[in-house]
């Protein structure tokens, strides 16, 4: 059997990671160096975090509920960033304000950006270290496209990935904190839909009750501090979120940044009702597959991988920066292949997942094809193959 050049051993992953970090880092430095963060004459540097910052400022002014009203939010954003273009909405539950309120004390967007991105990145690195301490793995993940999309957007991917990793680790070790992490993850409801189902599969009734209590308590505290207008604003804002998703961001081209079956079908011109039907049918199939894997194996690497994949498949509202969760899938696959050997196609799948967030965005912009949903299903098949063949004794593993 001829040797493959794609070995993905620690030496090669370190080199690939270092090159990737260098390329992305150089692009980031160029972007910042010629932006409004450094020079008043630089091009506008703004991201989704500007919405967090402005919502926090409005909350400190006693107008937290008004942030959910798109015309008011848009007018306030334009006050701080007059050249801002596109449509933005504030859709997070009231409890999210408890996280972002400190950002409102910063007088400028850029320090608020750093105050959000750096601590959440640090939290995610700490969560990853629960699963791995290999330098080669961290170099590889450092150049993972999902990391850099979150830097670009100033989004909450590092935070949600931290909570996801903490929940899976706690579930695996029965530490008693599982319900807490899942309850906090509900701040982004579309990403945590699968977790209550997993708790039911695990018969973790106490964790389910704790998660519900955390959701009620955190939102109750936010409402007590900011007033009940935040609850009603969020409740009414759900309709705006649905309309923006169904209408391609009302001009902001959401579907190009949504790696879901729903968005793919809409890009192909399929009516919304049909796209919903197909999407939810596949999501239900994913949940069934998750239940099957949960019963088939006790290996928490593959249980956790499947939870992440099905979580990303479930909601029709998913953005490309949410693919940061695939960092755990990369870690599990990479280190398992390095220690136990590779099945055919696995190394190429690791490379595809590594490039998917950025490459997928470039591809959909050029072709209107969202490849991520197809890749996630192929990965599910590879996980199933590994589970079945490992049980059978793993007859054919390639270790070059």
C-alpha cells in the first residue's frame, strides 16, 4: 500500500497549524492595522459585537427592552456607527444581558470587542484542555476556520463552545454540573435543543431539573434588574427573528451564512414551508441516529461527537461561526486516529472539517451551495462505521 502524504501525525499537524495561524494572523493584523481601530481614516471596523455593545449601552440607560425593537436598535447603531449597513436584530433571551452589561461601560466599540473575545477565547481553551494537552492539537485547532470567523464577527462562539464542552465533560464524569452548563447554554436556544433529549436518554432527571431551574433563575434575575420589558421585547422579537431567517435577512443575505438544509433549499428557490419540512425531517432522523449511537456505544468521544453534530443539524437558524463546535470533533477524530489508527477517508474528513467554516463560506458565495449539511451527515456515517468496526475488532485500519 503506497504511503499517503496526508499523515496528520503530530509533526504534520503542528506544521499545518503553524502555517494556518501565520496566514490568518497576517490577514488579521492587516485588517486591524488599516482599520478605524487604529486610524480615523481607516476603513470601518465593526462586527456583530457592535450589537452587543449597543444593547448593553441601552440597558445601562434603562432602555433594555427597546433593543428588541429593530427600528430603535438600528437608529442607535447608526448613532454610534453612522456608516453601518445591513439589518441587525437583538434576539437573545433576557439572561444574556447579565453577560454583556459590563460591555456598556466601555466608551468605544474596540475595547469592548477585546473585553469580550479574549476572556471567552481563554474559557474555550481551558475547556479544550480538559480533553487534550497536546501542543500539536492546539496548533491545529488554532488555525481552524471556526476560530477566525468568531474573531471576525466578534461573536459568542467561544462562549457557547465552552459551555458545550463543559456540559459534555460533566455528563461524562457525572460531576453534578451538567444541568448548570446546559441551563446557561440556553442563552442561545437554537444550539441547545438536543441537550434535554440527551439528558432523557441518560435518564439524568436531576440534571434536567437543574437546567430548567438555571434558565428560570437567570432570566428572572435579568427581568428583576432590567424590568419586564426585556421579557416582552424578547417574546415579540422572536417573530422578527423568524421573518429575517425566512426572508434572507431582509436584504442582509443571511442564507449565505447559514450552513443548514433550510438555507440550502431556500437558496435553490424552494418555498419556505417545504424547506422547513425537509429540514425538520432530517433533524428528526439525526435525533434517531443519536439515540441509536447512544445505545450502541459507551465511548464518550463518539457520543459527544454525535451530540455536537446533531446539535448543528437541528435548528434551521445556524450561522457559520457556530461551526466552532466542530473543534471538539476535530480533536476527538485527530487524536483517536493518531493513537488508534485511521479508517479510510478519516484523515481527509479531518482536513475538510478543519477548512469547512471558511471554505464553505467562500464556496456558497460563489455557487450558492451550502456544503456543511452534507459534510456533517458524512461525518455521522464515519462515526457509525468506526463504532461498528471497533466492536468487530477493527479489521482494516491504515496507519501510515
